[in-house]
């Protein structure tokens, strides 16, 4: 399954399942080893907050000792899933039962940005609110305010587009976040009273935070590169993304 296939399946759906023999192997669910489709699938799932569910037992039996797990489930918005491979047939492929709990659907958290065409907004607002309203009483004022809020929101919605950034955000570890908050507090205290002890603590925290952020960034980058391979163009995709950011 190519990344383009995964994009077509999952990009515009909140709750979605892809189940079957995907011929995708990765050591995360197939301990004997990984292949190119498995690395591509794992990388896509990691970057787009998808869950991969696979049974603990092998789904394809061979005469060799390294039986494989290639019948898996990829899910978005459905996370309560169990699976079992059952050796019930004479075929080299076992039937696999996936149980999906749908009572509590969990929508994926998406990063979004709203882009507004302000010229279009002004034109829409002018057409929706022609001239000044006729006001004589307090009720007229309240009605005018209510109408303005409705028309204003309509103009915003009509003139805006929401872009989904369908990838995992850069996450800073909780302990490091606490240290950054402490640094900000110490800096505020230093600015208020110029106590040199605060300044020394602030400098120390700045050095520690810089070092820990660099280590966290390197670890994140190493995890991305770990499953990147030239044969599936993943290295090319990573390099292209880095160039666009510069």
C-alpha cells in the first residue's frame, strides 16, 4: 500500500478502518522483520496519528520458522480494537477476527488553521448589513446587536477556508515544559527586582533548556530517519520537506 493510497483512504475521514492482508511487515507488529510497505505504513501512521492493530499470533504460516503477521487493521478515530488469529483452516493464511468497539467514537485531534480573505469578508459584510438599522428602543438595540453578530459570523465563514495540518505536532516533554514555565517565572522575578540570584538561576535554566531542547530535537529527528529508506522514496520526501521549511 503506497502513501498515496493511505492519503486517499484517511485524509478526509474522521472514523475509518482499513483491514486485510496489506503485505506490510514492521518489527512493531511483526517481530521477525520489516519490509518496504511496512516501513512506509508505520511512518505514515506515526505522522498522522493512526493506530495499527495486529494479532499476537502469526497470520501467515510457512514451512520456515519465521511466520509473519501481515493481516492487520489501520484505524483512524476508532481505537478500541482487539484482534485474534485463528488457525482454523488448511490454508497458509489464518482467519483473523477484529473486534471494534463503536459505542464511544473518538475523533482524531487535528491541527487546523483558518485562512480568511479579508477583501471578500468586507464585501460580504457590506451586502449583509446595508446601511444603519432603524433603532428607537432598547429592544431595537438588542435585535441590531444580535443581527450584527449573526451576519458577521456568516461573512467570516463564507470568506474563510480551514486547512487541516494532518500530521503530529512537535511535542515537548512535560518535564521540559515545566522547566520552561519555571524559567519564565524566574525571568519575571528578575525583571521586577533585579536580584542577582534570580539572574544566576535564569542563566542556569537557559543553558539546561537549550541543551535538553537540542537533545529532544535530535531524538525526534533520529526516530524519523530510523524508518526512512531510499527504495520507498521516504528519504526524498523528508529532504523535500526540510528544503521547504528553509
